């Protein structure tokens, strides 16, 4: 999935699966794949990651990037995955699927993701 690397501008192979991003993710409980699992699937060029809910649940709060010892900006990777899905005319998460009680940043992020 070289397109993800191109769109995000991140070196996806810098990730060595330490799991610190997943440990700090505020929305990990609501994701079907943890952030490090998303990166691993992208590294393996597994296109099943495009049907995952994780990129749509990501609030782009950058907690993962702050914790990453290699400085991988996973929020950029998640955005690249969302762009690839949107280019096909699909969306992965509907606004009414957002869990209740989420922080405002998640609502703002979700609104941006669903604005044409």
C-alpha cells in the first residue's frame, strides 16, 4: 500500500510494533483494530485495513505520535486510509455510530471526515 505512504508522508516501516500508540489511544476500546495493528496491515499491504472502522474512529488527537519512539504520525496514516476509502465513494463510519460521551475533538474530527 505504497499509496498510504505517499499520501501520509510517513515512513511506515519505521514502526516496530512496540504498542505504545495503542496503549495511549483514547479510542482504542471503540476500534476494531488497534493503531499498531492498522500500521502492521498497511506494512503487509493487506487491503482489508480499508474496511476497518479504526481510521474512522481515530480522533487525530496525536496521542499516538507523542508516544511513538520512532515519531510515526499515525493520525496522518489514518487520514490517508480515510482518503483512499472516500475516493472509492464509500464512507466507513456514519455519524450516528459515534459512541456517546466522546470528547469534543472526536466530534470535530468526525464532522471533518464526513463533510463532502
